[in-house]
C-alpha cells in the first residue's frame, strides 16, 4: 500500500470525549473511527489488524475440530422465550425493535438459543456427537458503560464456540482443549505473558466458570493473581474457601486490574433441555446433549494490545498482527535518484511477499513522516534518503538503535 493512496489521515488529537488510550491512539492513527459512544468503524489499517487477529483465532479453533458457521444477527423472540431469556430482567442489554407489519425482533447479544435450536435438526444419535461449532459474528449489547474504546462496545465481533457432547466427561475433555487453544492464541497475538487462567462465578452446572484475564491497568476487573502458579481468582468469588480449594496461598496473591479477554463456560443441559436438543444413547434411551460455551472478542484483544503496547509516540504492534511488516519511508523524493531507489525497495519487498506501507508522500516533511510512523506502530521502519545512499536505515519500533544494512539483510530479518 502506498500511503499517498490511503484515504485515511493521522490526527494530532482524538475526540475530546474519548477517555481510553486504545481508542485515542487507534483513532489518531487512522485505524478506527468513532460513530457514537461504544460504536466504531474499522478503517483499512484497523481492518487489517482485526483480520489478522481473527485468522489466528480461526486457526486455533480449527485445530480443535471447530466447524465455522455464520448465524443470523436478527433473533426470533420465540426461541429465547423458551429459555426465559427474552426478558430484560434476565438480560438487561437487549437491543430490540418492532417490525413494520407487527411483531418484535432482537439483535443478537449471544447465540446459545438459536444454535441449540439449529442443532436439533442435525443431532439424533450418540453417533452424531461430539460436535463443535463456532462463528465470528456481530453482536449488539446495550452497554451502560461504553467508555473503554473497542474493549467494551455496543457493536462488536465475537468469536463464540459451542460444544455439543454426550457426557460430562466428554465436555470436560474438550474444555481443556479449548483452554490450551486459547493460551496458544494469546501467545501468538502477543498477550501470552500477561494473560492468566482465572476462576470466576459459575452457572448452575459447575461451581466455577473460567476467564482469561489479561493484566492491564485499564481493565475493569480486579483479580487476585499467583504469578508462580499462573492462576488468578476473580474478585467476585474471592474468599478463603475458594483460596483453600484451589491450593493457593493468600500471602502470595497479588491484587491487580485486568481485562477479561476470553471466557469458557460449562453450560450442561441448561439450553438443551428447554429447546429439546436430545440424542439417543447406545441403548436407545433419549438423553439431553451436554453443552459448553467459549468466547473471545477479537476487537477487545486488539484494544487490550494497544493499552499494553504503546509509548508517548504511539502504538507498538506485535509482529504477528501489525498492519504491515515494514514502514518504508522515502525522504527527499523530489530527488529523482532517491525516488527511483525507494521505488526499487518497495517493488523488491513486495516481490519477497513482505507487507509494506510505503510513505511516498512528497508534501510531508521528514518530521511528519517519522511522527506518523511512530503513531501507526509498524514493527520495522526503513528509510531511503540521500544520507543512506545505496544502504537502508532500519529501526525497530520497540528499539532505539538505527542499523545500516543492505536490502538483502533487511529481507533476512523481516521474512
């Protein structure tokens, strides 16, 4: 991509009503645009980052036999009434509307009910189990506290995975597979060293649910963390009984702020019983399917990464999810020799399948280009100038040292 062709521009300031660091930097860098409180559009650079996060998550879900679908965002009230969750007294974040010719309809805030109903058409026997279904789907929640940028918004993409098993043991086995896959995902996107398996409030089927809490000062949750055992307890269930049950030492627990970047729940038969999702066992007896639910918000992951990886100049993207690998900056492009050299570097990099954002703007000063590069946060900044000659000035965004090298050496370290 040539930066001169990007329709988006960087900004010196974010909207005055924006209080979160992730939204401030993402808006200033041209990654997102604020439509209204808790509602953001993803612009070209932001969409690239989001898609990379989604693809990594998709690969991890496929590795544990997930099958991807896309369910509808418009929701039939009847299926929700069967589980008594259409009521705003039960789910207080519904967005609803009335149809022109009568009747009410909802905008999906989660998908347990519609997917359970769908699976009644495809599960009949124990031979049909287990099955694992996931999607990346837009969710709508009428959040009362939409002040955390893309970490808590009213419209967002959710990766929700659902497991359908014959027995509780089968569910337990898959539950651990999801846990492991989630940790692989967090490691790949750069959050592995900050994310902990956290015991939280459970439902009717189990004493605990489990969250993946990422330690971050901007987080809305409080957890008690044992760094040596890589475990945490959410404040909502923190007490001496739980501490003892988990074999933790209260004196070793550290109270920290965190962002809930993932969660897993054992649903049991909470949805399969009222919606009639049953199977016939080996003896021909009808049994309810045992379910689990597993969620991650890719946008929340993205916002958390920005909260953790930035400095006073801008964002510092982890390599795996950066919008581009290299930010190529041409200085003094009015000089034909430099312009030709910059074009050569751009062309050769693309031929090597290196992702490059080429700052080819002739009207921008060197200072403006460097400031934009720091704000956007691409891992490698590569400068072609009169000073560099046939060589390149290369600097990593997270380092201060500038290295001089030829293009082949650049290809070695970037590819």
